């Protein structure tokens, strides 16, 4: 009986959490376009300048080396949690 009530309470808390967090809809994720750098080109197609609020480069998953991806994952795992005050 207690196990069933605990399970029900957990499911209800999970549903409340899911529906109260402001997450993007799937359609918004399909159309997502991050801010990227604008490049200015001359008449020959050579870059003469660029400007941006955020210097992002869009890369496909295949464009990221496995070594770089592994390094990023290890840094995320070793980062201290803000909840611990570290």
C-alpha cells in the first residue's frame, strides 16, 4: 500500500515538474537557428570582416571529433555542483 502511494506521489510530482517548466515545443526545436557570426565578403567572395554578438560556429555531430567530445564530457562530469556551494 505504502509503495503504491509513494509511486503515485512520485509520478504526480514528475508530471507537475514537466508541465510547469518552460521547455520549448518540438516544432520550435526543429526550426531552431542559433545566433552565428555575420561575415562580410568582397566581390570575389573573400572575407573582409565579421561581426556578431556571440561568435558561434554551427557544426554537425560528424564535424566534432570524438576526442573533443570526450574532453567536453569529462569537463562537465568534473565541474563542481553549484548546489554544494563549491
